C-alpha cells in the first residue's frame, strides 16, 4: 500500500506572518515537518502543498515534492483537508498522512507507529494525542470531565487524550468519501507532552524556540567552515585585569586539539571579534587559525569572507553568544550558541551546545562537525585538501597557519652539548617553533677516499673520519638536548643522512623527519623515512623537477612539506629564485616553505610574502666560529629580528577583505568628500 504525506503550508497566517518559514532551532517549520516525514520508513512520498514561492523553495531543498495550491484553496478559511484532497488529485495513495507545520517537534518514530496501525487494520484514522489527567471546567463552574463533589485520585482515572494537531493518518478512500479527517474506527498515537505545543501565536513560537535545544536530538553538523566569536565562546566571557591594566582570559586546552582535528579534516576555521585586545590574536595564533578583530559590522565582514572563500553559507557554522552575533548567525545554515548565551541568541540558534564558553564549547562543536565526516580507513592515508596543513605534533603547518620558523643548528654545535643548549635558548628567546640538527653515521656517510685525509681542527690534527665522529652526538646527548628543547617549548628533529640514522631518530620519537637537499636522490633513505609514517620536510636544493617528482612519488603527499632551497653557501640574491615556491605549490599541491642560506633577512622575508609556510635558517652564536656553516648563519640578534618581522608580515598580509578599519573612521569623517 502506498503511503503519502501531505504538508499544507500556506503563505498567509493571521497570528504570525509567514509562520511556516519561521525558524525553530535554526530550521523553518515547514522544513522540520518535511524532514520528519522523510525520515519515516513507512512513508513513500512527501508533498508540501503551498501557494508561496519561498515555502516551495524551502520544501524542495529539504527533499520534498511541491504541489502549488490554487488561490481558492489558499484563503484563511480553507481547511487542511481541502489541501490534502487537492494533492490526491495528482498523487496516488492508499494511506495519506496529514502533517502540520504548526507542530515543531514531530518524531518520525511516532509517524511510523501511527501509519502501522492503519496498515495493519487497527484503525481507519490515527491522530497524535498527548495523555492528560487534567480536570476541565466550564465558565459556569461545572465540571466537564469530573464530578466536583467526588474527584478520584490520578491513579484511579484513565487518561484522556488531547489532540496535538501534529499529524493525522487516514485511509485515502475514507477521506475522499467523507471529506474530513475523522471517520470509521479512530485511534490515538500517544506522543510526549514536550512534542505537543502547537504554534499559533507569537508566544507559542517563543516557547518552541526555547525548548528546541532540549527536545531536538543532537545531530552531526555537516559544514565546510566554522566561524567563532571569541569572548563567551573561546572564553567564559570574563577578563582578569592586572595592576597595569593588562587583560587575561580563561580558555580550554581541549579547544586547541578540537580545532587541530577540524583543520586536518579540511574544515576552514576563522575567529571573528569586535574586540581589539591582543589576547584575541594571540589565542588565534596558538590555535593556528586566522582572526578578524576590531570589527564593527560582523555580518558584512562575514558575508564578504564567505564570498572570497567561495563557501556556501548553508554549509557554514557560526558560534556566537551575544546580540552582536545575531547578524552573522542569520547568514549561515548552522547558527550555534553556548548554553549561557543571551536569550535572543539562544532563540536564533539551530544548535545550543551543552558546554559553556571557556570550558570546551569549541571542542564540543568540533566533535559534532567531525561526526559528520566520513571515517577514514586506518589502512589508507588521510586525504587532505589542496595545500592543506600538515600536523607536526600538535602544530599545524600550511597555508592559513602561522609561519613555522625552524632554527637550523645543524652541526654548528661543534660537538658540544652546552653550545647546542645555548643555541636552543637563542631559538626559544627569538620565538621559533623548532630547532633542527643533522644526524649521520660517519662510517657510511664519509666517502672512503676522504676518511683518512688529515684535517686541522680545534681539537688538534686528526683524520676526517675522526673529526666527523668527534662532532656527532649519541643517544645520551640527544636525550639531554630533547629535554632542554621541550623545557623551552620547542620541537626538535634532525636530518638523517643514512638509514641507521633514521632508526636512531625514531628511537628518540622525533615528531618529523627532514630530508637535506643532498639526500633528494637517496631513494633508500626516502623509503625508510616513508615507512615511519611521520611527516617529512623535503628540501629541494640542487634538484631538478624530475628528481623531486621521484622523491615525492616515494614519500607521498599526505604528510609532506616541500622546502624551496638553493644550496649555494652563502646564497647570492640572483640565485634565490623565490618564484619557485609558487611552482612547487602548483605542481605538488602540498605546503611549501623556504630554507635559506643567504646573508641578511630580506630574501627570507620575501619568501613569506610569496606564501612560504615555514622558514628555516642556520643559526650560530658567532659567525666567526670554526666550522663550515657558521658564516652563512644568523647570530642571535639577526634571528630575533627575522621572527619579529615574519610575525609583522603575517599581520600585514590580512585576509583580502576590503573594509573600513576602526582607525580609518575618524579621518574618513574628517576628510571624505561625497558628491553626487
């Protein structure tokens, strides 16, 4: 037997203008009715009967068919039965379900249970009702359903059922014969009282909007981007002020991992705030996401950002907590808020999170978004969008992330752990994210013809092999180095020059491996690195595209960062060829950084403006120290200036949205001349 659901949805409404398009939980009433009907397993087709273009569009987008109702059946006195009978003229059905938009909370399980009673012959008509033990009175003071002189206790009375108006299941032939919804054997489908509010007046709409976060089943949030307010979402909306007027806020560490997982899944993340406090940008940098702050019109800025990013607003979530978030929330398909938000914001939200701001609200949202993403087989590498970020430990490296600055200590420690630790301190104080060393097995890496050559060294005359052994660190020294780096908040790793060195570094649990330019064609080494499953940073100095192609083929692109480099020490500007950064990005679709060997800072800074996602520079305590790499290295002051200028450039690059900034408002009011 064919079961057809018909949803009457006129454009006119006496109590609430365009009531059927009024959002509850961020979803129009007509869409809520259509979704419930479409989820019912026993309903074969869903039709919305309407006279209004916007209602028809919303119904089609929800997956329902549309029947345009003629004007004579669209007036305020037109019955719902007339809309159903009109639909039956063009649609075959044995059983018809009248579903009304005025009920915001229809459970598809209840629909199926009611349809089953008609299909099984238990009833000709089944309506939704909620149990009641209420005592009813007339205005004259007479009991309607009880004797006022003797009122039995609740447990002594059978329940009565109040008709909710949500749905009516009928045999189609009986409806055609009688012309109204009640005939033959009538049964009730009991529904919970929380589902039984009918929206007729504005206060009814306010009630169901307030109830929606508690009644609606949590659902995955399937979006391509998440935009969040800052205060009240990332924080608990409080600020701690010290004696010098500096503000501090409370955030949840769990939010950081949630955002990291979201970025790995290819979901764009943006922080928007009216606040100009530097704490906002500092937290955004820590999360590795872009930030727009000091905004006066968040709705307009968000609209422009969505256009630039080519995002469908219906597939975007915005999380806010106060009335200045109502504008951007109205633009997106998933307006979200926190439990202690302003009442108007809660009413406008499609989702109200369980966790307050500053206590993990962002993490909860991230989990809901990730729940909508298809699970990736553990046997397959996770796919990433073009130029998507690569996770090095808990740090994301890629377009849209803060530049990952690597201080290359290399062999500039001259075999002295204390020098290595001093260089780590230099990197930490300059604001770098990582330090890098080089690891060799000299018996393998030193060519046979060079092993016996005599070298003059700071430790006296010795063979070249003895010299290389003298400057290599073992497990004990590297563990000491690792401890010191972690204490200073830095990641550390190294460039292995041979397969045993890969195993050596794996035992030390480095978060990433670096391939030196000299090793691009060492396919045995590349295969060993690929087998670790760790991210790999591949320098491309002295390499052709064909050589890089082969290396990328071996390493794969899933966890790969390329580094444009020219292996001339020191590097003359005419050999920098920075436009190769763009070439590598376009050819391989992976994040690309820059490894520099020049004197000065200009070329490295230019690389950042061309899109380098990481910058690596050799560092030294003193360029006059003994050793081959010191002369092309940065001293502490130079490294500090490099990191400072990179961060200034990141801020100056902006987001591409053309708007009037707060600092322009006063000169605009004073200087702008408008003519017609």
